[in-house]
C-alpha cells in the first residue's frame, strides 16, 4: 500500500500486555502520541501477538482473547420490562374507568346490607364488580405477555441485523467472517461500502475515508491516515480501501456502548396509523352508542323507580348502567387492531427470515405487499453470481475453449500481473469450494489465470501496489499503478467496459509480448467479436496497460493504452427466475432490469428471464439520461430494460415511477445504489454481494441475492396485509353486532342482554385470540393471482363491506329472534323477569360467542373468487388450536363460572342447539360470498 504505519522488519512477538482498560484509554483519548508511547501500531500489534501482514497466527488463543476483551456481539437496545408492559397495557382510559367503577361497585355492594339490595340477586351485586376486576386483569396480563413475546422476537431478529460479514486476514488467508466472530487483534480489510466491525487503528490503505455521520452527526467523510488513524465501529467506508487492526469489539466498542444506552422505541407503521384513525372513528361511534344506551337505561329506571320509595341500593343500578356503558365503549373501540399488526409482523418476520428475507424496517413488510413495480439488478439476483470466462481474445488470438489457451511467457507476465494487482478479490483455491471473496467478475478472471498456471498471490507480492483506483459505476473501469522492475517509471493496469477502454487503446499486445498499432480494420474486427459475445449474453471486459508513467502522469483516464485481452464472461440465469418473473406478471407487478451490461447482452438476458418481449422497450444509459421527463414518462409503461445504467439513472427511474403512482421496490448491492434504495418505497439490498452501505440504506435484505426471494417478500407482504384485513373484517362485525344488541335491548325495556363481564370476555376473544389466530396465517400462492392494492387503496374493500354488513345484519337478526321469541319457542322462562342468571340469556350469550367463532373461519375469505374458507386451514395449526380451545373454554366458563359471567347450566340439547345456531354464520357466509361485488379500485390503466 502507499500508506502504512508499519515497519518492514519481521515481527518478534511479545506476550499479552494490553488489557481492556489500556485499550479504552487509547481509543477514548484518540491521541497519536498514545500510540507512539506504546511503540506505534507495530508495538501494539506485537503486544497483541499479531502480524498485520499475516493476521492472527495462533488460533488456539481465540478463547483467551474473547475471555479478555469480550465477544463482538452487540446487544440490541434494552427491551421494556414485563412490569412496564403491564403498566402500559393498563394505561388505557376506558380500562382505568372500568377498574374505578368496579371498585366503587364492590364498595357499595359490600357496604349496603343484603336485605336492602334491589332485584333478585339478593346481595350478590359484588360479583359483577369482582368479575370486571378479574376480566380486566386477565386481558391486561395477556396483552403484556403478547407484547413481551413480540419484543423477544424482534430482539432475535435484531441480532441477525447486527451480524454482517467482513473481509478478514487470518494466517495469511483472506476470508469473509461474520462480525460476531471478530476478535481483538484481527486485521480487517475495508473497501467502499463496508462497515467497521469494531473500534481500531488504521494500519495502511489507499485514499481511505470514513462516513462517521452515524456516530458523530458530521456528514463530511473523514480521511484516515497516519495522523487520523482511529476508526469507530458502526461507521462506513465512503471511499478508498484500508486495513484496520481491531482493538475493541462488542459492548466495549463505541457502537456497542451507544446501542446499550438506547431503549426500544416502537414507531407505528403507516398501516398502523391508518388503523389507529379507523379505531378512533369506530370508537366515536361506540361512545355515542354507549351514551345512548346509558340514557335509555336511566329513562327506563326512572319510569320504574319513581312510584316506589327511595333505596340507597339504587345507586348500584346507576353504577351497573355506567359499567355497561363503559363496557360497550371498550367493546366498540377496536384497540386490537394495532396489536394484530404488531403480532402479524413479528410472526411473519420470523418466517420470512427462514425464506432468506431479513426485514430491517417494519413498514416495508406491509408496503412490499402493495408493490406495483420492481427494478432489479442482474448479477447475482437474476443470475447465479457464478461468473466464468468462456471465450475471449488475448494478444491477437481468439479462443473458444479456455483449456486450449497457449500464451508466451511475456504475455503471461503482463496478463497475470494486470489481472492480479488490479483487483481486490481473492479466491481460496485450497478449499474444495474455491471460496471467493470480492467481485465475482474479478474472481472469474483470477480463476482463469489460475487454470493457466498463474498464482495471483505471487504477482501481488512481487509487484508492490503504488495506487489503486477502485471500480466506479460512473467511469466503468478500475486501474492500478505498480512500480516497474528496475526502473523509476510505473505501469498502469486498467480494466473495464470495452466500449470505454478500446477508444483509449492505440496499441495491442501480440503473441510474442511486443505491441503494434491498432488500425481501423483490427478495431472493426474486435468490435465485431465483442458484438458476437454480447449477443450470446456474455459480459465483456477489456484488459489494457501503459508503461513509462511518472508520478505526475498518473490518470485514470489515460490514453495510448496497450490492449492485452478481451474476455466474455457468463453468469448463468437462475433456473427459478423465469417462473418467478411470470408470477410477478400474474400478480400485476412490472419487473424491470437495470444493469451495467451492453444493450445486446441485457436484451438477451432479459428475454431469457421473461422480462423483455418484442413489444417492450429497452433504453441505454446515455439515451435515458438525455431524455426530458415528459418524453421519458410516455415510454415508462413499456420500458423493461435499462442497460449501461449508472446509479443516478436508477434513482431517476424510481422517482419518475413514483410520480406516476407506482409503489416501487428496487434492488441494489453497491455503495452508489444507496440513493435509489433510500428513494424507493422498498429498498432491497443484497445479503451476499451487497455492501454495508447498501444494506444500511435498505428496508429489506435479501440474504441469498435471489430474485425468487424478492417474489417471496411480495407474497409475505400481501399475506401480512391480508391477515390484518381479515382481522379487521372480523372485529368490526363483532363490534357493530354488540352495539346494536346492547342499544336495542336498552330501548325495548330489555335492560342489556349481555352483561359487562360477558362483553369483556367477547372483547378478549375478538381482540387477543383473533389477532393471534389471523397472525399465524401463512402465504398462499393464491395471493400472487391478485392485483396489488396500490398506494391509495382503502383499508376496507367493497368485498369486505359486503361481508361485514351482511354478517352484522344476520347475527343481529338471529340474536334479536332469540331475545324476543326464544322463551316462547323453547318453553323456557323469559330472562327479563329477573336480573340474575337465566337459561334464556345464557343461550343468547352462548349463541353470540359461537357466531363469532364460526365467523372467524368466514373471515379467512377477503379476496374475489375466494369461496372456500377452509382452504389451507389444516396447515395452520395455531388457528385450529385457538378455535377449538375457545369452544372448550366457552363451555367451561358457562358451566363452571356462572357466578362471574351470570350464566347457568344448560342441557345437552341446549348446547347442541347453541352450536348449531352459531354454525349458521358459516352457512350464511357461503351464500354471502355468491353475491356479486364491485372489485377493489385499482388505478393503473396502462402499466400492464
């Protein structure tokens, strides 16, 4: 490297002398003099028993290092304690009012003598207050347990987020390691886009600058050199390359300390905000209904009580009416909506991780389900990311078979040197799988020269690198400058896109190692050869060099280069991609390929992937950039391929699509892709090839870089949104039915058919249990045959309104039938004759609950042409367990907890009747689904 803090002498290791306190002192003070006092970086390395050129030698002392300095696991922000979650669950005004009223009811009922109580309950009024206290306690604890489990799930997912891979040198071998395996003393190799895995010291590099905004708030990159040699964990490489000696890891690092100081902050997603607004609207309706019910009950009480003498026990009647009204408000407010979103997201994120999808931001999970356009990279996403040289031209000779290539020693020297030193990649040929680190294109070239008997490591060690120009998406080239042997001059090695390199070449290498001018005829032949390779979907790359440079002449865009070779490299299409792209088309999603390849190569690959057809449009980068917005907007509907694209082209494409109402998902792997990833509605970073900067800017990380995983993320997004809609449809049906029954009962001198403790139990079923049931629904391929719901689609579709209103009217009619005509038909006493438990009102309560449990199954159908509510239900065992356990618990509560729920024993025949009447909800749902309904509005007239 051109910059280093190390001497060239060999290392004589000392024993461990640096402890955590000494290292903390060095890092906290950030003074180069501290380092010099310890013998410089070299002295610190010696004390840590590390040779920076080789890395850690003795693997047996890893445990000692971990025991001394700690692991590199960064704990997520502190989770809220269970006790605080309980307090948070109780921090609800309606629950607090219920608790207060329950206490007042208990005090009054216990203070007034039994003989002074009104009604036939005979002094058992305390039971209602106690049952409310018990029910509220159960609901609070269950809510807290759910949130606690959710936070634990998110914490496990956060650990995956913090555990990325970095390039490390150990025992002279460069390899990719997870950050949790990094120990103090490791030598980490950094390049643009990487994140520092710990705190440490700069020991060498080229033009290294760090983006420290995440730690310091300063937006300007900080250049690192001998004087500014401290690197902080959590910061990103903005430019250049460098080597870092790790001194602090995990919670001892700056990033670890910051993470430990944070607390979990749950930011509501856009869908949660929409649902909260809906909950407020429904809550206002419920409050109005509760107030009307309270007034009706009080008017009825006044008519009944005025003719008789006053009793202090009448206060209990007022308290009861108030409790009923507050309970109606509790039931009416769908506070479970937010819980349903959170539980669904937590559950889904767990299984998405198994599908190689890591969700970094909750909102992206639901947004992905509405995606209407995907702008995808090619390499590694649509292809296998297994680059191989198939054919090419070297020093005047064309080869079709790599095993038949024969080169002179002079050509071997120039070609091997150019490929080896002008590269940051490495391949471990000692491993059975030939583990590759770095750019797959560079790895393909290294593997090619290795097959010809050249060792890239020997070239790198014998040709010291003076300066390296990393590959840039803007320049489409990469260059390296080395010292020419026995000369004061330097040699420039260059590689990149042939259409940019060829015009800069005035000479070409020939088979004996000499060079000759490139005439127009030769240039035409080379261009024809390149065209033939691109037509066969080969990525083309040119290798060139220039001798005799002086320091003042260093220039990435040097002219008068000597052409050495042209290579055609293939990256096979993933076999699953064509079907996955077709699935996107069926789902109403447009897939566009954005690539740096030439137009012919891009068209060929897009055609193989089912992305491009003869009716579609292809644009190259220069044409795309020259188009005014109005002209580009008219082409966008048919645009499927953007070739020779630069990162800012991708950014502009995303912006124009968004202005046309599209929900855009975009993939990216490089540092320069960060603006497009940030701008898009859903940024998808690649987990294997993606830089840490790209991952940091993304919403979702595709762990296997596979387009099929992107399609699965769409499927999961739609599943999440669908599950929440199912829960919403179910809960609003229960809400409005309960409101109607309570209000009509109060108006018709029937008191309230459902007691407050019964309503709280129903509220528990429809909030917590239903949220758990629907959150466990897994995605079905059926979802990819629906159109995306788009950016402005209402949360309640016309089909959902049909189901909601239909079931609400049916259930209300059936319950009113039982309320008014049940006693006559079944020959049982009318429950209105006394205020205690009765068979009549027990049947009413029972049927109400079973109507909702059967309607849970109905609510699984929320899409057009979806008629079978049992489809896939056997594979959803949590749903089945919740349904069956709710049936059993309802029976146990009615039979054995009648004193608290105001129910009484029912005969076997009455139980069968209750279940059969409840099942009519399922039968009615089948007829309801046959009623034609306007489809959900889908504003996209020209994009498919």
